[in-house]
C-alpha cells in the first residue's frame, strides 16, 4: 500500500483479502463501536453467553455436585492448560490455568527463591506494570530481608544479572510502551549466571508467537482476559518447565495441590507435576467461558495473527502521525513493528480528556498515567477499516478541540 493509495477504500481492500477477517463474526461487538482495548479486556465471543447458561442451568442447576466428575470440572485447570500450551511454546503438562496472575507470580517467585537459597536478588523492570514489583517486594519481605528486589530498565537488565541473582522476572511485552524483550537472550544471560528466567506473558499470550521451551524459560505467568478473550477476571495461567516440577515447591500449599486431595490427610504432600501449583477450588464458570475464547483463538494461525498485528499497528502509527500532526502526540512505542507487541501508545499532555472524548465518539482505547493514550489491536476482530475510522474520529476530536469540553475533564475511578 503506497502513500498515493492510502485511503479508506484501500483499507477495505485489505480487509477483503484478510484470511482472519471471518473470525470477527465469532465475536459480539456493538454496532458502531471500534474496540481498540483488547490489550486490557478482550471482546466477548458469541458462544460465551450460551456456555455460561449451560454451566449455570445444567451443570450446576441440574447435575449439581455430580458435575465435578460428569462435566470434568475438577480437571479443567489441567485440560485448559494443555489447550493453551501450544500458543505459548509449551508442552502438555507444563501449563495450568488457575488463580490470578499476581497469585501465580507469587508462587513462582517464591519457588525461585527456594531453588536458589544462596542468592539474594530478584531483578524486575521498574517501569513495568507495578503489581509485579509489589508482588516481588512481598516475596522479599517474607524472607525477613534476606532477599532484595532490584528494579532496572530495559537496557540495564542484562548487565544487572550476576552471581547474586536468583531470578529475572520480566514482562515479555511492556504494558505501557509495548516494547518486546528478547526472551531467548535474557533467558540465556540469566541461566549463564546460574539464575532463573521468569516471564510475564500478559501482553503477548495470544497476540504474538511465544516459544517458552525454545527459549528454555524456567517459569511463566499470564492472564487470559486480554488477547485470549476469556472474560473479565478470567483465571490466569502458570507455566513450569518439566525439569522444575517436583523440585520447585511453591509456598501456598492448598488442598488442590496435594498429592491425594481426596484422601484428606492432615499433612501436606505436594503433587509432583504441574498440579502442585494449584491452591484451592477454582472458578468453574470463568474457566468454562475461557475455553470459548481459547477455541476461537486456536482456530487461527499464530503467524497470521502476528503479521496482521504488525500491519494494523504500522497503519495506525502512520495515520495518526499524518492526520493528527501538530496536535502534540509523541509516539511512545517502538517504531519498528518487530520490536513492539500488539499495541500502540502515544504520549500527550492532555491524554486523559482526549481518550474520554474518543470513547464518547465510539472508539475504545485506554489511558495510562501520567500521559499515555494506549490502543490495543486484536487481529481476530479488528480490521484495517477500523483503524482508518478510529484515526478519522481522533482527527475530528483534535481539529475541533472536542476534548476540551468540560465533560471530558472528569476523572473516572478506572482509567
């Protein structure tokens, strides 16, 4: 697509040639809305409501407690983990769906501390999503001061790794800028120093190819409600390489992680497979909804998803910089598509009211303090014409000063 042909008709032609375009019909998207916030909460698959009704009315309402066996409730964490594993470059038995990302990060960081008892430093990226740093600080506090958290930025991480490092715990795609870390290189650097490599996949799982075993990662965590479209608060996942199972003990020793949970023994004996990372009873309705999103995703090719993601984000950057030039936007994501995930962030001093005005105009993105407007592109349901129309509405807001209206200055609790 050349500069001369860059118009809405050209975008429509790209949509017509897109092999992923038919998947849009498998999502329930409101008419007239352009949804560019799948990096925060994915859209609802059309089969989700029917699946929820079946779980509630038949499996729970009619079959009641029998469904732990007859509907396979008890095995859902492992079965969904095995279904998710190919999207992460993991093998069967290495991924389990359970709990929240924060809880799972606490488990694997604690396991890492136990695996490296003679070391004292956990390395994280200081500017990344803060809950990861908070969790690491909690793990360090639980050691009574033996362990410390060292916060580094992107280009400082490799040089910070030394003989004191327990683990490097990095988010593969940065939540705000979208920059992508070199998983293979950082993992190799950590392991060469005798440290472990832990990866947060919240902003990469389902958006781009991930190869945990190809990179020899030790542990990983991530959520399922973004690009995997599992629904609000859907359960997270945890990856533990086979070599660590039975060796890396996590501290939250609940009954679902027991070697014989229905023997009801008074003492704890961990399972020696991926189930050892379970704690207690899992949210069955949420898990059932997640499977609907996973099934849609698994019907697509991951390389095709990544190729479209890069094309969509390239197009968005180009259009914003052409059509909103002079309005104060500064690209806050890497310019090269291979260096960023499936999101684009721009910095703007008035980013919050601009985003409110854009949402009021039917384009859903989000804002991250202090000045970042963030847009996520889920290739399963976002098209090229959507990108054109979104920037068209943004240009109207900026050219007309619409974002300056009083109603767009009010801060919501959730931004």
